[in-house]
């Protein structure tokens, strides 16, 4: 008896859609049994209650006797995760109104030290040190939803030199520790150059990046627009100051300009509770020739790459700003950059839902291949949840 004969069916209204979805999602798998186990694992991520381990998925969807074969499919089977991610990304782009790419840190707490990429390390998103894997997800954000469609593990430095650790995790020789900026650029280059996805603004939190300028300049060199949060200590470049003098910090520049630059009060509706919020914002041009914030062609494309602005959020009644962003986007109004940054919360909400309900953090394997297989299938399950509920027509695009 194979897995297909003993799969637990999902809700009848979704059954045919899921079969069609899986048949296209796994079309590049070389063997039929890989397609069968792929569908079973996806079903498990969609319907198993509680923790979605391989054992739980096997017992719920097929039977305990399938545990070893499902483990083999996930951790050792040589299927390529890239075409699966590419199909998801292209499907999402054809069915959603895309706004931006959001780069997010995803933390996978772990016990032990031998799972790929594990170390006791600091997580900026959690503001703490813990034993974990840290990954970067590249999320495509639309008007209504978000989906992580590309993944990279952030390898601690010792994972580049400890051959015993690398051997146990089956880490390919070509995979070495890289900076977060390098990993982000790899992801963006893959989705644009290899997958043919549209050019979109890039949203990222660079508050804890030791060299945020490296990423900003690389994005400009690629002709990409960006809106990136930076720390108050970010050294502001491009202000036309004497190059021999030390560049001012973001906080210093905003405070010095506060008396002569008006702040704009902006209000908006919070999508979480529908309540009206308001805060003050200020923009400072970092170009050699200052340019107005208004009058540009819109947020979809960057301005001249030498033109940047420093945006700050200065809540009413506070003595100093609470957030700072660097951007090279031209805007028609204040609502555009604010709405764009708030759209980034959709990526965080999706990732949180995938952790709580989609089994994203439930992978128990140790190998590099297995980790990539798992996060790819977790993205596929979330893609099915999102796209099936929104689609009026069949989802197949190949």
C-alpha cells in the first residue's frame, strides 16, 4: 500500500483544488513517489492539529508505517526545492496585486548543536541570545496578503570551518557563511533574474546591520527602490558636507533640523482594530540638490540613485523621533511611504501564522537539504491557504 491509498482527505470543497495544485507544484519531480510524498506532507501541514512533525503527519494522514519513507523524502530525497519556490512566486504574482519585497528574520529555536546553522546567537528581531537557527525569508507582499517565497540560512562563522559539523548536517561545500546583505541580494537576484518576477521596492530592517550602506548601494546599483529602517546612530551620507568632517548621525541631523523643518501630522486606520492613529513625520533630503517629497511618479520605482531621503516618525508630544528610514523612492504624498512600511506587517503576520498553525518551526531534521525542503513546503501550504481562498479560477499557471 502506498501513501496515496491511505491519505486522509481534506474538506471536499478543497480536495480537487489541492490535487491540481500539487500536480503542478511537483511537476518537476523526477519520480512519481516523490510527488506522492510531497502531496502527503503538504496535506499534513494543512490539516494536522498541533505540532506537525513527520511522525504526526504520517500517523494522521497515512499511518505509522510511513514515517521512515516520509523522513527519507524530506531529508534525503534529492528533489530540487527551487522550481517549487519559483512556481509559488510566479503563481502569487499572477493572482495578486504586488506591492513590495519584504526581507524578514525568522528564528528557529533548537536544542543541541548539530542541526544545520545552529548556534547560540543574538537575534535582532527577538532582542535576545538563544540557541537557534536564523534564516532570512524574502516575502512578496500584496495589497491583501504576503507569502515567503525564498529562503536563506544565516550560517554563523564557525559553520564555515568546522568540518565535522558540516559533515553531520550534509552542508554542501559551496555553501559558506555570508553576510545578511549578501544573502538578501542573492534572493533578490534569483527572483528577478532567474524567475522573471517584477521589480518591486525592497523593505528591510537594517537597525542592527553593522554595514547597512553595503546593501543600500547594492540595491541602487541594481536600480531597485527601497525603504529601510535604520538606527538613530546611522551615519548619514550624501548631505554635501565637508568630506573631511565626520558624517552626522540620523538622530543628530533630525534634531538639528527640527526647528526649521515642519513636521507633518498623518492619520491612518489601524487594520488590526480599525482605530484611527496619528503621528508626526519629517523628511530631510540627503541629495546634493534637495528635491521635494511630492511630485514624483510614484513609489513603484526609485529616483536618481544619488537621491536619498531620511524619514523620521516623531510622535506628538515626544522629545525625539522613534523611527528612522532611508529611502530612494519618489512619493506623491506622506501616505505612500507610511502605507508601504505598514504593508511590511503583513509579512510578519504571515510568518507568525505559519509558526503557530502551519508547522514552520516544527522541523526536527538536521540536514541542510531537509531544512530547505521543509520551509519550501511550509511556504507552499501557506500559498495554498492564501491563494485558494482568494481564487475564483483554477490556480494552475504553467
